[in-house]
C-alpha cells in the first residue's frame, strides 16, 4: 500500500500559464514548444479562471475552419471555465481517484485559492515508481 504523500510533493511548479487575453496561436505554440497538453488560465490577480488544453485548441481551429472564419482569437474564447482542482495537501491516492473518476489528465494545484502548480497522471505514476524502487 502506498504511504501518504501529498500533491505538492509531486506537482510541477515550473508552470506554463495563460491569461484570457493571450493570443490563441501564441498559446498553441507554448503548448507545442513545451511539450505539454494543457495549462491553467489565470487572471491578473492570479486567480484560476479556466484551463486550455490541446483539445480546446483543436476545437477552436476546427470551428473556425468550418465556419470559414479567419484563424485567431484569444484563449478566453476557447478555454474551459469549469476546472477541477486539487488542494496542495491532497493525498495522491485521492488525486489518482480524481483522474480515474473524471477522466482528467492534469489538475491545477491550489493553495489559498491560488494556483501553485499542476499535477498530472504521469506525476502520480512517477510517485508510484519511486515507492516501488524504495521497496
């Protein structure tokens, strides 16, 4: 059985974030250049207001193409506003359950309502690998 380890122990702290007014193609380039599948969207006060994923970007491009509109727009037009999050002190077992139950790939990690990191399914697998090596 896994010992209790918190989300903050395995989350990514070097976080790529976007603002709602970030240009869509600037955001797409950031996702591709950094090899990530999504990132939190925060307002000027550092509050989480959404999440932009690769799927959101593809949806935007397909919608614009279908309607023969000029490509473009801003992140706020295409981000998902309903974002599941975890608290920094959430146990990784509970985080893994959130991934399984809700089909999420990544979750912003909050402390006092502010985004301090992001945890992914891969981060949980990395924790399990470390536990397995420690015996």
